[in-house]
C-alpha cells in the first residue's frame, strides 16, 4: 500500500531553503546538505526540496520504504497513471 502525506515545513525554513537554492555562491553539494538537514532529505528524483513523503509497505514482515518528492516530481510520478 502506498501512502502519500505532505511534509510540514515552516515558512521560515522554506524561505531559507529557497534563498539558498537561488544563490550562485553556494556549491551544489552544500545546498543538498542544507536541504537534508532542514527538510530531512531530498526529492528522490530532482534532489530539490521535498514536499511529500511517500511510504510503501515492502514486505509482510513490516518493512517500509520511505521516499520524498517535491510537488512537480510527485505529480509526474503518481498522476501519470504509474501509481494509484
């Protein structure tokens, strides 16, 4: 079963993240590290700021796979008929 839920980021964190991504003075690796720290991970497709957490039940033993997606990547992945 697939569960999609929004990731709650405060307006302050979101503003800081957007400012950092727009900066030409910060290296990509540093940007990714800051996003990981403030948003608990990156979008698994584009490496951007995640807005949704998707969980999949992997086995009958209770294992769960967790992926994070930004809104555009989530829309392309789950609204193109690929997933429910």
